């Protein structure tokens, strides 16, 4: 019986599935299916495996740590891999962000940020941005607006959360079409209006944003927008919080998008690639700020567990030693070069890139779905993003071979060209 049939008998149907590809093992950028078929992975397990599947240095670190100390809990005793990863992580975060709290996932990092912001500022409101994805726990889901699916049927979530527009040039309601700067100015003007009318400035604990939208469709705002948010947060005494769960750890051509924008947030969130394939999340800020987070008011049994930290440490070192942060820029360039034949395609709305984060925005979900299915028929795995799942996003390992990447993107291009999808009226 297929894994899909078995899953449908024993696993909850609540989880969505991009594919039911039956994976047996993986190495580098290649998956091997149960039937021996080899498939090129351009998803990295949703932006997790920046150093590729089962990098030998990561596997060795995990095996050695598992054999030595698998679990004890940071609250019960201290251990090397936990402290060492924090020490090394703060060498790559923006200057001044030097104190780390580890959890197990991106959503937990977001929850922690909500609690830190509220407790440290003694304020309750949060401002977030339309199109952002921050996770599926109740607090994180409240801040999430990349698709309405994530809130469906859950009733009232957290109070005092306000959603401001994200400068998404393709969908911006004001002319000129696709003008990122005009769109960003418009979005800022609306945020200022919200502060004038609905959100007393002195009630705002935090302004939380993905500096590059991930699940929302791989959209980067102009640097001026991010700088203006820094100014607004400082002016109103709120914390500026960057959710870099997807954009962090080198994917944008800098360790964090914050550094590419030249803007230091008060709080930085990391997860996904941070654990190199094992569950790990982090919330990083100045020591001064985390001192205001009262001891004992937050914690975790598994957060920063020995094996995840060992995997994270090995991954961080591979990213550094193999120059993968710099390589991200090249990876992104190769991807858009290969996508060029689609520029004038009738179903293509936009091809955009920020570092290695490349999006091919199509006109409909059907067109994106057909492209993903066609790529898989050609043994290339890609996934979608966007409010209507209309975006194909490319998330290869940052050490993918150039020839593999070019081959994979070409397969997707062929899939788009070969797909028969109705053009919307
Ligand atoms: C930007 C961002 N924040 C938070 C999350 C939630 O992370 P997790 O799925 O590890 O809870 C995600 C996951 O896709 C994400 O992309």
C-alpha cells in the first residue's frame, strides 16, 4: 500500500501536502524515492537545509552529540553545544543583538517575541503586515495573514493585533503599476494613518515584520520602507521585530536580511535553517532588553536541546566555511537567468529575486499548480507560496551544484511552457 494511502488512514487530514512523493533518503540536493527515482530538491525542506541534505559535517556532529548527551533540558543543567551555538550565532547577527533564547521552532520564536515585547514594554498592541506568515500557534496565527486559511474556524485569536499593508508592488492598488517605491510610500502612509486613528502609539509593544515575505510570495520591500519602520518604532517606543525564520542564515546574501537593509531590529527571530534539519528556533536581542524579561516567566523543555544545537553549530560553520552566504547571490542570479525565457509568457506576472530568494509569480493558482506538477514529472521538486498559491518559489540548498540548479530551473520552465492552463478572462 502506498504511503499516501497509509497516511490517510492514520494521520490527521489537517496537514496540507504539496506532494505525496515517497522519499527514502537524500544527499546534497538529491532525493531518492522509495522506487529508486532520483528527484532534485529545490525546496530544502521549506528553507531548512541550506547546506544540503545530510551534509557529512552535520551528520557527524549529530551522531557524536546523540551518543554523548541527547537531552537534559537547559533549565536542569548546562551543556556545551547550547552555549557554543549561542556564542557563535551572535557573531553573525547584527551588531548589538548578543543575547539568545532558544526554542524549538519558528512559531515558538514568534510566541516568545510577543511575550518579550509585551512584558518589556508593558504595552499590549502589536502591528504586523498583510501577507506575513509567522506560524500556526495561536499567537503566531493571529499575526499571520499570508492566506486566510490559517485563521479559518479558529474564532477570536489574540486581541490588539493590527495588520498594516506590506509593500507588495504587484498587488499595490496605486499607480504606477509594479512601482516598489510608490507602493512602499503608500503602505507607510496607511500605517501612519492607522497610528493616527486606531492604534494609540503608546499602546504598541512591537512592530513585527518579515523583512522579506516568505510564505506570502517572496517579496522584498525597498530598504527605505524598512528604515522607515525603524524610525517609527523608535519614535513610538515600540520594539522592531524581524521574523527572519525563512530569510535568515544566509539565504538573502547576508546572514540576515537586516544586514542587507542596513537596519538593526530590536529583536531578531531565526529558526528553519538555524537547526540544519533538526527543530530549533531562536529569539535574539540586546542583553539590556532580555534583562527586562523576568526570569522564570518563559522557558521550554526541549528548546536548545543538545542535538539540535550541535546540528545548528555544524550547519552555521558549513555556511561560513563554504562561503554560502556569498554564494546565495550567485544561486539567485543563476535561477533568474534560467527563468528569463518566461519573462514574456502570458501566465507570468513577475519574476523577482532578493539574494537566493526567487519567485516566479503566475496569474493563477492553477498555473502554479500545473508548473509544480510538470516539474515533478521531470523529477524536480518545487513548491508554491502566495495568498492564492500563485507563486512558485525557489529554495535550493545554497551549496547546490550550478549545473543541477540550472537543470532544475530549466525543467520548471519547460513545465510552464508545456502546461495547458486557461488564461483568466
Ligand atoms: C517567516 C516565518 N516565520 C515563522 C514560521 C513558523 O515556523 P515553524 O513552522 O517552524 O513553526 C515560518 C514557517 O514557514 C516562517 O516562514
